[in-house]
């Protein structure tokens, strides 16, 4: 009995201690966010990498910003227009100050754009967004004219990725100078306080920001890659919000009144590539294990059969726990170029078998499906589900997955027959997947850079080429929709779904979710009601 | 002694050289980091630019010689993803891992040896049996699971300890950032260190127990008792000193392993150490960091082993270092 009393006291003491332990840090002016991936640098031009850009969004500003639905809105530029098909004019906002007090003018913009290709030792520059620029004229300190060699409709989209640094501070600055904070001077909503490599990034609000001031004064991004540890940090109150909560904990997050789960359809489509090479495809054999003398995937009926055999709603509901919507095209409905006429393929296993029989494979064939492991939400499980569904219509399927590094190295060399990958249309337009995934591979023009299956259709190429040089928005929309329609009729690639991006916050904190998957501190805000 | 140390150093250099070659070729064989690193929007020409910027367009042997030439002057190249020196990156993270490993080893020694001694002296008692049963748990439970359970209990349910990270650090001797000097830092350290120590506590318990068990049956212990020495002196001096040699060996070996195994604990507790850096670098095929990390670890292990050997001769005068082969 005595022991019981003691235990009860201990528990009471523990409860008090826990209440005390949770009290500090929960101040209303501070926000602590756990993010899932490492930030490798603060230099906004060093490496075009999602987590780096996510931090740069806070410290630096851009000419054009993206709203949560990936629509362009004025940033440092108050307006932009075409002078002719090859020339764009941007009007800059007046009176914008860098956090060191200097004024931001057209010279800083020119300097930033020119700095992009010069950053050394980079594994991936921002040059895809600047290399089409032929020359930049500074008309006056608040007006820029950008000249392109060809008709170029995507100038504002491109410039929505380029962060503007201070010419005065960043001249001669190295990437290390940005990391140490010395050169990390921007005009964004936050200022860098400290960057601890692999651990955390501390920011403080820039009270001189030209736009709406963000609600939280101090922000700490903690890097917690392990999803269970990230979840634990939220549960224990060590952080106020996390990105990418583990799928296994979604049910708990939805039911627990202490937390809020927010999700939004992402700009990322998950899809499969078909092998389009005229060869005996490396991972397809006849039912008896002998190689086939021709590649069955070249037959549209076989591709159609595969697409019909896949139960997309089941994948979205079961595998993804409802955090995806089936897709029949390249971009989701909020993005420019979405074609409302294209619906996801209807699940029809009988129709699939019939098509296979018509194509000369009444008993199907053997197939090994390849996919990445740990790159996209539930990627391995999706591949396994697809393999089971294909096996049911006679295409006996095995699964092989590998981490993205070795996987993409092999996939990009056409070593697979049927493989899964994802694509985020980061410019907010269907032109991005069309030119990279669908257009014929061409080393010199840069078209079809990620066309792993080597699909090639001159008609689609022509439409894409027309679309990306069409400056008139209305016409371009129609062209992008037409190009997508042709590509999908051919099953150039086979879309599965658009995944959702998820955030979990504690009660009292609300996030406005984004299609571009960014976790931006200034889109969190405190909500009244019953906090904690 | 001096000859011995010189011979050991020469061997170490050969080991380091062979290992750098193996890792270099191994990472090269996995694939081209650019496929992984570059933004997918980039086209083929930009891809080639990036490959050239990182020096990956040269043949493998040439890349290796560039690396060797730099390594001889202490320059292990720049990280592909961080644009900073690979060695600098590792040294920046090293204090965190060393602090964690030293704390874990201290916990293991402070708990493991006395508990093992107790179990060895009173093998039939309830306490002795409980200790032994507990040590089986320490051996068999996987580190990451125990780590998550610790977080669940002490951070989520009780709210006593922070669930992740290293907390604020202060400079020790004005040089090395450590967290154990402040209460807040210490509270961040307790759980990961305990988690990492668990296996070694169990190991030391078992080792000490069997050593003590054996020593107690030796004639010199009986003789010491017959002389009428106090129990404390018999155990503290005669038993403990004699069983210390295998324990020192294991502590030395395990300390090297702790630095390596810290990877799991570091991921679970988001501890910003070297192990986490290695995992991230492997995932990104960041070869300079991988090679530099392994070279640093091998050097550390070699140094620890050397220290263990020197310690031997201090503990057991019969061991002469100059006679040791290898």
C-alpha cells in the first residue's frame, strides 16, 4: 500500500514536472518547425535543391512570387509585360531595403541573374532558368528589360526561382560567406541568425519587409530526417509543426484533438515510364522465361491494357491512406495547362485481358517493375501494388527497388522496361513535364532530358515546341492542353496519381498548405481557441 | 616502445591507403552522383557542366590521383553538396559524436563494471540474477527501438527530457563545443547517451562477472583472504586489477565501435554528429565526405588501439610493447 501511495505521488510529481518542462519555448512569438531534409547551404544560387530553396524563400526575395496554388503574384516586381515576343519588361517595387539597410535596385537584380552561372563547384545550378536570357537592359533603377533569343513566354515563371542578393554584399562572396551569415543579406521576410549545418537554422523576422509581416518573430527550422523521430518531436512539444508526418501516424493525427493535420495536392505527379526502344526489352520475357523477340510495350494496346489493369482509386485509398488523387495527366487542376477533359483511366481488368489477347499476348508475359525506395511517399508500396494488379491480368510481375541514386543512374540509361518515378512541375506549368518527360530526347536542345523511356512522337514534339514559344497565355493554354491530350492518348507515360503534401501542427498553430510542397514559416499563424 | 609505435604507424598508413582506394572505387561503382544531385529540370548540357564542375568527367584513376595529391597535403576535397571542405565538415561534427560516445562509454563503465562485479560476487543472489537477466535485454533489444521507446516514455508521455537535437553548446577550453556543461545541454545528452550505452553496459556486466567469478576461485584470492585482508581490499585490488585487462581491451574496441554505431542513435535523436553526416553523404553519393569520414574513423580506431596497447603495459608489467608483433 505504501508503495502504491509512493507511486501515485511520483506520477503526480511527473505530471507537474512535465507541465513545467513544456512551458518554456511555447511562447507565442516563436515557431519551431521540424523539416525532413538537410539544408546544404545558405547561398541561394549554389545548389538548386528543395530544402535549400525552402530556407532561401525566407531570407531572400524574388521578382515574382508564387502563391500557395502556384500562381504567380508580384514580388519585388510590381508588374511585368512583354514589349515584343522576345522582350520582357519588369517594373520594380520602390523603397525595398536589404536587411543591411541598402536599397534594392535594378543593379542588384542584374547582379543576381549574372551570378547564377558563376557559382563554383555546384552539383546543380539555377542555369535552366537564366540561360535563355540574351541580355538585360537597365532602363532606370526600377525598370528592367530582359531580352531572349527566341519568343519566350516563361520569363516570369523562370524568374520566380531566382533569389535576389545584394550586389554590394555578395560581390566576391563565396558560398562559405553565405553559410557563415556574412553575405546572407536579403530583403526577405526573415533574417538569418544562425546556420548550424545538419542541425538547425535560426531566423528572426525582418521588420522592414515591404509586405505583410509574418506572425512569428523567431523561427527555428530543425532538421530531423527520421520520420518517427520527427513525429516524436511534435508529440513531445519540442517543435510546433512538422512536415511529412509518417503515413502510419495519420489516423492518430486526425483523431487527436491536440494536433491538426493539413494536406494539399502537390504539383508532383507519380508515373511510370514504358520502354520505347526497338529491342527485346531487358526485363520482359515470355511466360516460359524465354526472351521475347520484340518489345510488347511498343504496342499501344499493351500499354493501354497495363493502364486499365491498375486500380488507381484503390492505390490512393489504401496505399496512400487517402493522401493522393488518381491522375490521367501531367499536372493537377490548379496548374496552368491542366486539361479538364482528361480523366484517370478507369479500372477495367477484363478490358485489359481482352486488349492483351488482341495484341497477341493472351496469357500475358513476365515483367520486372523497377522503382525508387524512399524518394516519394510510399513509393515501394505503390510499385508492389501495381505488380499485384498486373499479375492479376496475366502480366506476372516482380518488383525491384533501389535508393534513388543507383536507381536513377540505371533508369536514365534505359536499363529497365517499366519503371516508376515522380515529377514536380516547379514552374507551375504543364510545359515543364511536357518538355522534360514527353518531348523527344535531344542532347543539344535540352528537350526530353528526363525522357527515360525514350518516347518520341513528332506530332507531340511539334505541339510542345509551338506551346513553349507562344507568348499569348490563352493560346499557350490550348496548345499545352492539346500536347498533353496527344501524349496521353499514346500513353507516352502512365500517370498514377498526384500525391498530397502533409503538415502536422499542434493546436493553436495553423498552416496554409502549398502545392509546391514548401514549408514556409510565414504561412504559419497562431489561431485562437483552445491552444494546447 | 618507440620502434613499436613507428612500426604501427607505417602499417596504419598502408591500411589508410588501401581503404581510400577501395572506398573510392566502391562509391564510383554505385553510380554518378550528378544523376542524383542535379535538379531534374536541368538538361543534358547543364548536366555535363555540373559533372565537369565536380571533376567527375575525368577518368577514375585521374580523379583518384587528384584526391591523393590533395590528401597528402591534408586537403580531402570539397563536399559535392555543401561546397565546403569535406574534412572541415567532419571535424565540425566530430565533437558531437565524440561527446556522445564518451558519455555512453562512461555510463557503460560506471554502471557495467560495478553491476558485473556484484553479479560475479553473488551469482546466486536475487540481485545477481536480476542483473544477468537485465543484461540479456541490453544485448537483444535493437538500439533504434529502445531509442524510440525512450523518447515515447521520457519525452512524449512524461515530458522530462527533450526528444531530439543537441541543445545549446558551450566552448570547452575555448575550442571544442560541448553540451554537457549546461543543464539544458545535459538534458539533451542523457537519452541518446544511455541509448548508445545500453549494449555496452550489458557487455561489461557479462565480462566483469565471468572475470570476477573466475578470479575468485584462484589461489591468490584465497591466499589474500587467508592473510586476513579486508573484503574491500581483496576485491578492489586483487580481483579487479586482474580482470581489468580483457575489460580494457573491450572498452577500447567498443569505443571505436560506438563512434561507428552512433549512426543509429544519431538518426533517432537527430543528434548532429558525424554518423548522420555519413548517412546523408552515402545517400547523396557525396564521395569526398564518405572517403574523408572513413579515413578519419580508421585513424581514430588505430589511435584507440594504440592507446589500449600502451595501457596494457601499464596494467600488466609482463606485457612489453617492443616484443609485440603487429
